[in-house]
């Protein structure tokens, strides 16, 4: 499966939409695209994951690294549109308590 990452930045606000699967094969693509923004001071990033069908621990690692990088520079990361399956992945690792995560309303994913 492929991944599609659409990012736009304006006035230190990064908006992104991610579609597909985030795993060991596709995570490097996502990591590379996010790395272009992580050095910015005070970046406010919002990434929509409603199009993500699957994510493994490699994907979690990409988001954790991005979160740490922009947080260290006074920025903020919000992940939105998570299916219940993706939200659970963040919650069972304890990341749901640390990161700003908004689950999709009515979007399942057993």
C-alpha cells in the first residue's frame, strides 16, 4: 500500500492530510515530509489522519519524533480524525494522554 501526504504551511501553521497505511515501508516517506518543518520555531501543526487505514509502531515513532521536535521549539501538534483503532493505539501506549489527539466522530475501525 502507498501513502499520500499533503502538507501546506502558511504563517507558521502547518495543515496536513495523510491517506493510506503507515508502516515500515511507508513511514520513511511521512518522516521525510515532516522533517522539512520540524525545525521551525513555534510551528502549529494539525494533521488529519481520517484517511489512514492502518498504522503500526513505526508510524507511532514518526509522530512521536515530530511531536518532540516541534514541542522543543515551542510549537504544537494536533492529530485529528483518528479512527477508534488508531486512537486506541495511541491510548494503549500512553501517548493519548500526552499528545493532542481528536478522534473522528462516528468513525469506527475494529
